[in-house]
């Protein structure tokens, strides 16, 4: 079972790596419901983040993950899958 949870710090690093967008993790924590679009992450960037996480953790994320509107929604969905180990 995977006991790791994706954090705002890791999400910010993935946003830079997979989407080319630099965001301060503290800003994500302060405004977790800010739309990804306002942060500069488009659907392709989010798809890249999803792909990286699937490779890293060896789990398939639901298609809802790439349609998440905000960091809070994304983290909730991803961490729910990681906690189940599915």
C-alpha cells in the first residue's frame, strides 16, 4: 500500500517540470482553489503532470485527474487514489 501523499511542494515541482510553470508552493497553499488556468497550467500541462505521477507511483489515475480545475481538487483526487493504492 502506498502511504505517500502528494503535497503542494511536490505539485509545484511537477508544474515546473511537466508544464513549464513556476509557482511558489506557498501560493498554492494560500489559494488552493485558484483555477489552474490562472496559474498558467493548461490541459496539456495537467496531462503531463498526471503522466508523471502515474509513472512515479505505478498507478493509473482516473481521467477526472486531468480535468481538475484547481490544485485542491487535483490533490484530493490524486491522494485519494494513492491512499487506496489503486
